[in-house]
C-alpha cells in the first residue's frame, strides 16, 4: 500500500515536470517565432553598420564578411544572445606587431566614422584601436552611446580636442584614448565616476597641469591610471585626501616633473605598478618606498637626478618583480639591499636594472640567492672586485650586463652554470686570467657575447681546445682586446647562425681558414681589425644583410681588393697588403657604401669613375697607395661626402672645379702628390675644417676666399708648394685655426699684424665633449726640430709655421698674444728688427725656431718665462748681448742653437766678460781677480813683442826676405783686382 502511494506520487511529480517543460519550450519557441528565424540582428542595425562601412577605407578588405542579412556573423560584430541586438563592435587592427615585415599600416582602416553608430542603442563595447584615421577629430557623438562601458580608440591617429560629452558616459568602465594627437583640459573627467581604467597616454594635457591630480582624485573606482607623456609638468607635493585608494597601477612617465617624489604616492598602499620614469625627478630615494608592500613593478629610470642609496627597506619589498633605476645618481653599495631581498621567503625579483648610476663596492654573494632573476643590468657604474662565485646559482638568468665598471680579476667557472643565459656583456672592465670550455659548459641558450675594451692592452686569454664543440649557437660575438690567437679559433666551426663577428685585436697570427668562409653566414658586421698578423686572401663570396659593416684593417690580407654585396655600407680595408687596381666597377657592385677606407695598401692605377656612383658616400680615404692619374670629375654626385683623403699617392693634374659642389665637405687632404696649377675656388665648402694641400706643385697667390668662406677651418696646410705673393690678411679671420703651415713656399712681404686675431691659438678650440676633431687625418708637423707625424692627437697640436719663405719686416708684437701656441717656426726668412719684448707671454711654447733671419738686438729677458720650451733655435741672426739664464735656459746647452750671432755671449757660449760684458758669476775674491788681471797684461806684452819682432824684425834684418814678401803682396793685390773686374754686374 505504501509502495503504491509512493509510485503514484512519483508519477504525478514527473507529469508536472514534463508539463512545465513543455510550457517553457512553447514560450521559447513562440518568442523566437515573433522574429525571422533566419536573421540574427535587427534590420535597422544592419543598415547602420553598412552605412558605417561606406564611410571607411579598407585597403586590405578586412570587412569583406559584411554581407548577408545576419550582421551578427560579420567580422568584429557581437550581438546579445537574447535580444539579437548589436552590443559589441571590435574593429581593432589585429595585424599590428604580428609580422616583422609589416607594421600593420597596410591593414589599417581609415576614412570617417558615420553617426549611424548611434542606432546601436545597446552598444557596450567599441574598439577602433590601431587604425589610421589621419588626424580625424574624435567624433563627439560617441558621448551619446549611453550604455557603453568599454571604449578603446588608442593608436588610431585621431586628433583634435577630446569631446567634453564623453563625461556623459556614466556607465563607462574602460577608456583608452592613448597614442593619438589629441588634447584636453580634463574638466569633463569627474563625471564618469564608475571609471576603472583610464589611459590618455600621449595626449596634450598641459592645460590641466595645475589641477590634474584633484580631477583624477574624483574617480573613486579607478584601478589603473595611464598618463605617460602628457606634458603635466607639475607633480603636486601634497594631496589632502586620497579618493582613489584602490589604485593598482599608476603610470606618470615622461611628463617633465621636476621635483622630489611626493609623499602622497606612498599612501597608495594597494599599488602594484608604479612608473615615474623619464622625468626630471630629484632628491634621494625615500625610505617610505618600503611601505608599498604590494608593489611588483617600480620604474624610476631615466630621471638623471634621483640619488641616495638603495636602503634595506627597499629590499623588503618581497613581491617586487621588476626594479628599474637606471640613468640616475644612486650611490653607495648594493650589499644591504641585495641581502635584504635575498632573505624574502620566496623572492619574486625577475628584473633588476641599476645601470648608469654611481654605485660602488663589490657585487655581493647574496646575489646568487635571487634565483628567479632573469634580467640583471648593472652596466656603467663603478663596481669593483670580481663576479661572485654564487652567480652560477642564477639558472633563470637570461640577460647579464656588467659593461663599463671597474670590475676585474678572474671570471669564475661557475659562470658556465647559467643555463638560461641568452645575452652577456662584460665589456670595458679589466678581466684577467684564462677563459676555458668550463666557462661555457651549460650555456645552451647563449646567443650574444660581448667582451671588449677600448684599450689595446690584453689581459684576458681564451684557452679553448681546437676540438671543443660549443653547446650554443651564437648570433652576436664581440671580442675586442682579448687574446684568442695565435690560431684562428676553431670552435667557431659550428657557429652557423652568426650575424655579427668581431675578433678585433685578438692576437691572431694565422690565415683565416677556408671553413670559416664556407659557413655561408649572412653577416651585418665582420671586424677582424688590428690583429696585425692575420692574413690570406679574402673571397668575394661573403654574404651580408643591410646595412653591413666590414673592417679588416691593420692586417696582412693580400691579393686584389675584394668586392661584396650591395648591402655593405661601411668598408675599411686600410693598412693591409691589397694590391692591383681599385676595381673599376666598385661603385656599381657596392652602391650602398657610405664609408670607404682603403688607405695604406699597395693599390695602383687610377681612381675609377664608378666611385662617383656612390651617392650615399660620406668618407673616401684612398691615401698612402700608388694611385696615379688625375682626380676624376665626379664630385657633383656625392652630396653627403665630408672626408676626402687622397694624400701620399702620385696623383697629377689639377683639383677639379666640381669639388666646389661638395658643400658638406669638412676634410680635404691631398698632400704629397704631384698636383699642380692654381687653386680652384672652393667657396661653397663653407664647413671645411681641414685643408691640407702640402707637398705638391701648386702655384700662384694663396686665395683670399680661404679666409672669407672657410670660417670653421681648424687646419690649413699649404707647405712645400710654389705659392707666391703675400700672406692674405683674410686668413686672420679664421678664429678656430690651430695649425697654420705655409712653410717652404716663395711668399714675400710682411707677416700680417692681424695674426694676433687667430683666437684658436689663444684659447682651447675643443671641449672635452667635442667630437669635431675625431678625424683630421695624419699630418706632418715640424716640432722640436724635426718632422713628426700626428694622427690621433692632431687636435692637440697648436702650430704656426711660416719658415723657408721670403718674408721680411719685423716680427709682429701681436704674435705674443698667441698664448696657446706650441710651435712657432719663422726660420729661413729675411725678418729684421728685434724680438718682441713680451715674447715670454707665449707660455705654451715648446718649439721656437727663429734661425736664419736677420734679427738683431738682445734676447728679451722675458723668454725665461717660457717654462715649456724644449727646442730653441736662434742661430744665424745678428743677435747680441747676453743669453737669458734660468728655468728652461739652463737645459738648452747646445751651442749650435746660438751660433752665427757674433755678438751674442753667455752660457753656453763664451763668457760675456771677455768683451767687457757683465760677468756671468760672482768673483771668488779681489786678490784672485787682481792676480788674473796682471797675468793677462804680462801675457799681452810678451805676445806683442814676440809677434812684432818675429815678423817685422825678420824683414828689417834680411833684405832678400823683404823683396820676396813685398813681391808676394803685389801679386795678391793684382789678382784680387782682376777677379773683381771679371765679376758680373748684379
């Protein structure tokens, strides 16, 4: 009975459920039957979308699916599943940053945005980001889309003023207008109080700078605030009441803040990400940073003036994943900070960037306890000591940068345990010892290695077996001033993915093996320069990507000049043994060349005309070869050329007139050739810094346009030619000139008094940061009595050389104002008069040569003030009086520097007392002096008696001697008269 009643109840329950379900299904069916079962969206919305499409440009046909009646199936359209109304429109360009060869611009929508969007009453999400609307103003009607919660118009090239009616979007949660050329005063911002995400990055908010913080503070729901690069400029020091206490992310980077870190920042205790980078913040790192315990990412980099030390409190931020403090003035050691971080129960730090600061001390052993560290950047500090052995524990480390510190010692073998390491840069330190296979034992992921020094001194030696097979495949290898030789490193045999190869100054004394050339690498840089003993022939089969640099300089490579890919932009083959002609088609095969240096080889023949096809060429250095023939006339096609050096060849003919078209030319060096003729006008080369035409056969007057047009000239060298006429006074206007050499010509007239206007010889032309002197060529300068070659230090030389001409007149007293002059050479002229009395004010003079002139008078006593003087030549003049004594003159002991001056006396010449001059030193006593005087008188009397009676007495006594003597004198007189009569008239 009970069982029957239970069954009945169960039956009734199932029946009820079945009837209920049928009723529900009927309702659902009826509901959908009210609309067309084949249409997913409303017809009015479909037409609105088609009208929107009509106003858009779609170069890649992204909207090709916008056909048919069901717009809910169209690409980028989302519909509500219940109502069928469009609630989402996502037309973001999906191709941005997807392809390396395409930045997405080919797929960007453009055109205009039709107000038909307003028909989409239920639109919640609108995304038009990463398209290109070409500066179109943000449509103001968007502010009428009342239901919208997500609006993303970032990176779409909108412009104009942000519409104030965006403040009407009361339901808006996410607003991203970043990376557009828009501006705003932000007065509309307080209305959308539900806003959780705001990104106006790159917008011009300068009008809102005084009040931006109180405005943003009225958004109580805000979780993320992105305002980078908005020109806010003012970081308020205080905020009385913080309203956005839930803020998780704050990005105020690149706003030009010039203040200390404001205290209210450290009351945002929920912050996870704080970015204040690329401002001008200053002051010390505050201890209160340690109160932001939820912080995962802190970026204060590139502020330049944030100082102080890394405190232990900062190290207590155990949730920290990324800390970036590069390019600041943080000082002190990092030991306490790292020690504090390392004792966190589970340290999360993955990125630590402290580069470009003033940190000191050793790298602590506790560094090895930060086992999640992936990126460690400590370059450009003053760390000392060596790499700690514990570094091998950082098995997650991918990038390790220690370049430009004061580290040294031995690189520990535990370095080879960094199994995740991809890139390492240990450059510009003083590593010592030996690197072996153990240092690379587990570096299976290694791609980039850089260990280089600007100094040529080598202290790090690679001692690796020729049989060793590396566990990695490198892409970037930069080893400079490390010893890999004497054999070419055989372990490169399996490095088939190399893109950059630098083995500079590696003491390799070998021939590059064939297997290296056969690796079929596609290189962007090949640099094996300064090995000096590395040689062999270089094949033409090398492949290069664009742009590529090749430097084989200072080696023993031989054979014909190699020709490579059109992708090579810089080619340096100087100081080798290449021979034969420059290939006639070099400019056609390598048309992308911007820098060409093939100097100091054995190249012969003429300069090929195809060099004129190198329209991108900036430097052409062909010096120190055996090139002959005339300089070609192809200069009109080389608009960017700023260095031309063809010195020390056998070129002949004249300078082409077309060189005047090189208005970018800074250095023209044609010395030591057989060039001739008058100088053509180079008036358009107004930026010229060095003009060296010495050791040629040029003639005529020195052109005045040199001083009128080349006002930036640093070096003017016209020596050893056949120039005539006077020195043009216009040269005195070259205020930057620090080397003037007009020696060994036929110049006449006076030295211009305006020579004192050469202010480059009065003050230092170059500052420590100036790089304009980096190339001035190699120049012969007469200094310290001999010809010296100056190359890398040429910018330090201050010289004025007018020697071996026919100059006359007096030495201008204005010369003495050239207080930075090192070398003054006026020898072998016809200068007269006295030396300027203030010559001692030329305090920097090291070499002074006034020999072979007709100077008279005494040497000014002020010359004693020339304390740097180490070479002096006053010989063969008409100087008189006493040689100055004291200071440098005590070391100028060679009498030849004064010879040919009959009336000159004093040390190291004869004692001036002999001619009644002033005694050179005090007498030892009156008694001794009297004795010497009597001895001198007695000697004179005896000498007179013996001399007179020895000659005259003999003639008086012997008649035959008298006849012979007078007969001899008569014959001598007659001979002299006849010789004089035959002499030609002048």
